[in-house]
């Protein structure tokens, strides 16, 4: 996820209403039932939705910075996981004008963050379907959840800074807004001429300008969690090419940070290629980063293009965000309580980077943290059970990283790095849990490691 600069809180209560329906109500077989309004994450019970699985999002966005108005059409391809009489999408603070399912008008009701869609005909279990939602309005960032401050779609003077972790994707497009439902993405983004639109994946064709507005097309063909999707907009200076290892590389900076462009480009290339030797092959088709002149105070590992909000990132932060391309983006948590699998791994990558560059060793960094007194707040927060209203707590990062170093010391370097590469390869583009990692560590080491993981991840005290 982000670098350690995040804050905490509770999700904003967002509005809306309205329904539109054919004159005659639909008829459904007796076994058809509504999909659940939450995907089943106990800590975030209203995030995501049940009853279907998304395979692809096609986002068409027209945005005008001067008015902050967004006009959008989102087309979602999905498959039902039960007989569906209706289903929900997550969408906050925007007005819906039309919904179709497989090309036919559908009834819909929008209340708070939930858009409930009732098709004219029931959707059978395992059936594929397409839902198209037309919507508009002024996006409202999410605030005060999980100690983050603002996140989601955030307007800037010349565009928007879009960083959606944990559940801010719904502030700019409808979807199944939970990391356990990953999908591929296409983006068609129209902005005033002179503004650049940056999204995940690779650019499709060249931008086209008509009537003073320019349209950009991007495609992320690898599965992605909704919180990693971005459409960051503004005036940017770009540098494009490939890393020495051959990965497409794009760095973009707001003109206020023009002196950071070459460093961002070169460091992103160096880090991407080095992590490929440590963690296994780079999982995506491009790398890079974006520095925007928006004082978010944090970075986010948006897939293929980490974004840095209002600061020139040093190599340590770039190493953290690009490590997330393996741990968090390719391997994505199934539930938010396992966030240490993202943040602990990326923080430990910072320590490995320090070791690689001949600075402080991971062992020395570990010892520094372990010398903190027993009453330090870090020890009272077990990172293996991240708390929904303190999700990005310091312990999730640091004790998460310390867990990995304690594991490395216990099993030795050869087994430890084989475990990390196996973990990344075995779950490439999938979803993971803590239990799966513990099981793999035990399997590859041939040891009972449950006491170690229990002490470091689940006990509210400093491990011996």
C-alpha cells in the first residue's frame, strides 16, 4: 500500500437516491435472490458486494478541472456466483442517470454508497452478464477512515490526484470495491487540451484531440484490485523508455517537481530490475512513477505507476512502492486484516534495499526496533490482525517487517529467499491470506513455525 505517511479514521457518509425502472416489474424464479451488499470482509462489512465476480472494467471518464465535474460511463463484465434477482455496486456521491444489464434497461436505486440494480430478467448462477452505468457529478473524496485523511478522487488545480486505498474507488466509478475481486481495466479519459491523463498499464494508441479536448486510452491487462486503479490528471513532464532489464518505464512529474524527473525515472528502473532478481520476474508490462503537486503526504502503489503526493520521493520510498508491485498488486490480500502481507513485505524491502546499497543491514535495523522499550505502543498492536479504524498503524509496517526478519533468522537466507520467490510465483495475480503464507513457510522449511508467527503477528507484547 502506501508508504508510512498515511493517517487514520472512518469512512465518510455519502449521499444519494433515485430509481428508474421499466413500467412492468421483473419476474424471477423462486431460487433467485439478491446479491449481498457486502463481499464478506468482517472488518469492512459494506465494502464490495456478493453474488458476482467482475472480470473487466471499461471506464469512460470526461473530466473538467475548472468545474470539477466528472461525466462517466462504466461498463462491467461479470459472472454470477448465484441466481441473482438483483445485485449491488459500490458508488458514492455521484448521480446515476441510466443503468442497463445486457443492453436492457434495469431498475436501480442509489442510497448512500450502494447502487442496487434489478435486471428485467434474473441472472442465472455462473451466467456472464454486462452492466453499464451512466453517472455524473463532482467527486467527493473519502475521508477519516483507517487513519488516512483524504483518499479517492481528489481534485487539483489542473486535474486530479487519484489514490483510492482502501475503499475510495467508489468515489469515481461504480464497482465491486474490495481487493478480493480483481479484474482487468480499460480507461478512456477525456480532459481539456494540454492536460495529460495517466492511468494503469500501457497507453493504447496516441491521444486524440477534438474541439479543444484530448482523449487518452490506457489498458491494464493484468488483474487489478479496484483500490489500485488511478486516473491521475494534470500537466506533467514525461520521460519514457525501458529499464536496462527491458521493462517499459514511464516517469511523470508535475512541473513543480521537474528536477525530480530523471531521478524518478532512473531509480524506478534500477529498483524494478533489482527486485526482479530478489522476488522473481516483474509481474507487469510496465513500471515507473508519478509525482503530482498535491500535498497528500503519502505515496500509493497504484499498479504499474506508483503515485507520490506532493513530494520528491527518495530511493527508499520508491523501493517500498515498487516492492508492492509484487506484494500487494500481483499478490493481493483477500481481506484487510492481512494488510501486513502488503506493508510488512514492502517495509522489509526497504531494509533489503539498504542492505543492497551497502548502508545499514536488515539485521541492524531489526535490532534498533527491537531495542524499543516494552511499553512502546508498537508492541501493543499485533500486526497480523490489522484494525479497521487503525489500518495503517506503524506496527503493521514495522512489526510486519520484523516478522519477516525473524523468519529469515530462523530458517536461513537460502530457505527464506526461496520462500519469498515461491510465494510470489505461486500466487501471481491472485489473492492471499496469512494462513497460506504460514503454511508455505512451514512446508519449505520443514519446521513448526507457528510459535514464531504467533509471537510476532498476534501477541500484544514485544517478542523475546
